[in-house]
C-alpha cells in the first residue's frame, strides 16, 4: 500500500499543472462523459444553450 501526505499530493498536482501550462486555481479537468446518463447530457446541453442565449460562456466545458 502506498501512503502519501497532503503535501506530496499538492506537489504532484503543482507539477502536473506546471507541465500542462496551467496557472491559478481555476483548473478543473473535463470529464470524458463516457458514463454520463442521457438525462445528464440533456441537462448539460440545456445549460450550455442557456449560457449562449445570455451571450456568455458556460462556467465549465462539458462533453455531451
């Protein structure tokens, strides 16, 4: 069993973000959506369309 500390986990995340060129704390990985239910797909689509009507980008990127 591998045991890690929160400090080591934070360092690993920081290295990952640095490798990807990600800055700040706003990064959220995009979920692949492979196991997403049809109802969730419809909800995400409706939210995306509502944001477009308001002329803004959705707060998240979703694959649906």
